[in-house]
C-alpha cells in the first residue's frame, strides 16, 4: 500500500488500542527520551517478477528505463536541495551516492544488456542487477560502507516505481507529532520526514551506522534500532515511550510508566540546558586532569559545525569518503584542497587525518580490487596502500602540502607489524622528497601516528612507540579482532563486548607503553563516547577522546564529575574482573553515583 493511502486510511481512524502494553529492547543509537503517538510504517519494497517481451518491444522497454532514470535523477536532486535547506550540505551529502548510482553508465549498460539478452521487463532487469551489487557490498568489512546497501535498495526501489509509473508519498505529510515505528527506513524516508512532527524513530532493522541512526543524531531526535517484534505488535495511534538511552520502546505504557518517563523527560530538558551552559568549560576532572575532546568526521563540510558548537579539534578525519562519493579517484590537488580547508577552518585546533582505510570494497569499482574469501582479514587499510604506492604517495603529498596551512597530524590505520610501519614511513619520506624537489612548502615536523586496532599492535606497542608521535586506539576493530566477533553480525552481537577484561587490559597496556616512550594516546572508537566506559579510559591515563559531535556535551559533563584517583582505582579493579558483565557492573555503579544524568536518569 502506498504510504499516502496508509496515512489517509489509518490516521483518520480512531482505532481503540489493545489494552495490554508491552516493551521491546533494541539498541539506542540516538540519546534522548520522547513520548508520543505511533505511526506504524510497513515495508515498502516493490515485488518484481520477470515478464517476457516480444522482440519488437525491447527498444521501447529500454526507452522506458531511460525515462525512469531521468525522472529519478530529478527527484533525488530535489530531495537533496530540500535536505540542504533544513540540515545543511553535510547531511544532504548522503544523496551524492544516490545521484552517482542513477548516473552510473556501467549500471545502465548492464541493465540494457540484460533486457536485450532476456527480452525482459526493465523493472526486473534493474532489480536483478542491483541485487548483485547489494550482495557484493555485503562482503565489505567497514560497517559504515556495508550499511550503504540501504542506498542501493532505496535507489533501486525509486527507479522501479518510476519505471512502472507508480508514486509514493513520503513522511512529509504528517500533520502532527508522531513517533515513527518501521521495519526499516530508507535514506529518502528519513530525509523527507516532517522535521517538527517526527519526534522519534524506532526500527526493527539497523545499526549504529545505518542512515536511520545517522539522521536521528543529526536531527537530535531519539532513536532505537534492532527493536524486533515492534511492527508485528504495535498499532497506528498507540501511545509510545521511546528511550534512546536504554534502547527501549514501550508501547501502550501503564500510567505508572508514563508518570515515570514524564519526570525523566522534564529532567532531560533541564540537563540539556545545563550542558549548553558548559560549552566553554574545559573537559577537566574535579582534581584537574585535563582531557582533550575531539570530533570524528567524514566530510570537510562537517568542520564548521564542530567548531561552532563545541570548539574542539578533529581527532579522526576518515578520508575514504573523499574516494567513495565520486566516479573517479580524487587527484592530489583535489585531496589537498579538502585537507587544506579542514586545517584552515579548524585552526587553531588540530586535525588528525587518517590515510585511506578501505579494502574489499566493490563500491569503488574504479580501484579494481580483487574479491576476497575473507575481506575482514584481507587487503585493506595500510595493506592496500602499501600495495598501491601510486595512490598512497598521492595522498601523502596532499596531506603534507595541506600541513602548511594548519595543525595537521597524519595517522596510518591497521598497523600490525613494525615492518609495515617502517614501510609506510618510508613512503612518507619519499613524498617529502618529491615535494622538496618541486619546491612545495609543508610542515617538516608534522606529527605522525598509528591506529592501534589490531591485537598484535597492542601487544608490541612498546616496539611501535619509538617510531611515532602518538597512538590512536580504534576500539571498534580492536574489540572485533580480539574477540573474533563481527560487530555487525546479529549472531555474534553477544560476543562483541567493549567491557571485556582483555580489552580493558589492552587499553591500559597500550597507554603504559606510550607513557614510557613519551608519546600521547587518543581513543577514537565508539568506546570513547560510551559514558559507562569513559572512566576506565581516564583511569588508564588516556589524554584524548574523539567521537561523533553529538556525544561531546554528554562526555564533557561526565569528565567534569570524575576524580582521577577514583578512576584509577576503577580500572585497577576492572582488569582483575573475569567477565565483561563484572566490568560493566563496576562502571555502572560508579557512573550512577557521580553522574546519573549522563545515563538519562
């Protein structure tokens, strides 16, 4: 059923809800609490079947495909314009990939060839080709990139509807505040939502890197994903409480539950006001230990938002997104302009630029990367760069050139051995010599660091430390590789434990090795923004925490509630624990005592 019909039929009904309420546990991906009325949106994937065409109808079918592509391109460009007006260029940038897919000549050629070869209908041919691309994308290791399957499906569904001449209304038709409950939400759905009237999201599917989560955080709207059974049991018009802190959705709450959350909602508003008033205060513990807070970004467009709202530097600039959203590889000048812009705009703060961290990624077809049986352990990140010195040197020259315009640090990802680091440093020296030969200025004393995200690197941190100026611990991969648990695989989610004693010990030992060699340590994975675990990082002596910008205010609030001797005692107890549950219990008791408000309580 088209969404417009759904809204017309269901919002007009004064359907009496079932008497018994229920709650569903999911994953909180955007903090906050909201109370409102449910709008239940079902799955909107078109059903496609193959139809044989007479030979003389094939040309007309290909023409129908072309018209649908032109129409889709116009629709996406208009959608991007609307999102730019409301949220700015950063969030509208998610539709660059959509535009690229629609305009991709290779995809169009494949679809046309299939129509001719099988004399089949255009919607089936397009669906068939896009399904193959989606299956390939599922093999990519990087969780953010793998989640771009949603982009492919969204574009495919749009083009299929346009081939058929079908229309679809969007969530901009909402006339009153609603909490949207859905099996899943496409980028187009989330971007089209009525900004004042969508007060929360909850979906059955999704992850921390899904567009539902990204858009929710950009809008400052509470969101929960992975809330299974929600759609089967909730009804349109139900009263709903959505708790983005705890990842809980309560449908048809009891009067007692409603009263409790109304009190928490009032406390949340007061807390937001206090955090806003503390923006200019330092991230410093009660007893004077200063922590450097920084933001993780993907695009240069995000820098000014970070600087205006938080006044912090950039602890991780993920450069791979310069390569993803374009039909050809960015040359040295293109990269230089992007890095220079970030350095100048964030000044006098610094930016850590991570070299290309990609591999096994079929989305970047122009790189001609080979298919791998296990891309999780294959040619990615620094391994890929060392095998492609042409690309690596181009990026290093661009970073060095930009270092003349601000405080830039460079960082190599996925280092696992001293030999890899020495080879990478050799290419950096070569890039310096090439710029010297051209008479191009750069910072000859630019800091160089590595990511500690492979267990081997954590274990030989004392051997790596003399070669660099800093470490940045990437906890997402470090946890995944240490525990042999894919963080995006629902079957192994229970094994992905950031509080595992082995992880706590590695964090402590890496910091100790760095301290002995006089270098500093940052944490840039999700653990850096997790309030329960942050005291462990402080207790270990970590000097910098880098995270997504919406988490910065809450983390500063927590840091300013900590006493260092208590944090040091906490990590000393944590490393002696046997299980992650024991570690989390210790941390929760401590955080609940010193700063319960950061937990939404």
